[in-house]
C-alpha cells in the first residue's frame, strides 16, 4: 500500500487538521489514482496538481509509494 506525501495549499488546508499546516502522509490502496485521492479528501472542484514537482493533468495517474503530491486551488484572486 503506497504512502504519499501530500501538501495542500490555501483553502484546501481545511481538509486536514489545523496542526498539520496542510501537510500529511497518507496511505492509499494499491493502484490508487489522483481521482481516488481527490475523492478521499472530498475535493470536488477543479484543482492544479503536481506529482514529484511535475504538473499533472491526468487524474487517472496511479500514485506510487513515496510520491510527493501538491494540490493547489485553480482559482486565483486579482
């Protein structure tokens, strides 16, 4: 079962306990994808995601043990 390093930004930090400061290590089922991660976190809006420092648009990408996933809100202020 892969463990991923997760970092959430801006309002998404509310998906994790405040003391985590938007960071967590999550254990996922074997073969879990970014879509599975979004479902686990109850994220329904469109987000910007990077895996291991590379922008990722394929939400069906399978996550591997040790992957570093960052999720940003796609909405920015002006």
